[in-house]
C-alpha cells in the first residue's frame, strides 16, 4: 500500500522563534498590526510504501524523531492518507 504523509514541524512554544519574530515586526511595518505571534516552521510531504496504515504511521513517526524534527526544539504532527 502507498501512503502520502503531510508533516508539520514547528518550534516549541517555549523556544524563541527569531524568524517568526522578524515576520511579526514586518507585518506591523506593512500596516498589518492585527497579525501577531507569527511562528515559522516547515512542511514536509513524502510518500511511503507499507503493508498497512499502522506500519506507515510507525515509520513516519521514526523518521520525524530521528531526522525530520529536532525534538529538543521542535514538535511535529502528521496526517497520513492512502493513495490509490
């Protein structure tokens, strides 16, 4: 079975996000002061072949923990959907 995983990796709320802070400041300069507390992360899409959804989720979880996210500074969530 083939699956597509959509993964979002974000800095932990307790961690300073300098890129998000810079964008928040730029929003004010553009007259968009209603936009606040911007946080910037990364979005990853990948395909995985697995025997079932449970195995696919386990493999994606391992990939996130070992490579795609730095768990000291980031958190992640993912959605998995089967491809026909």
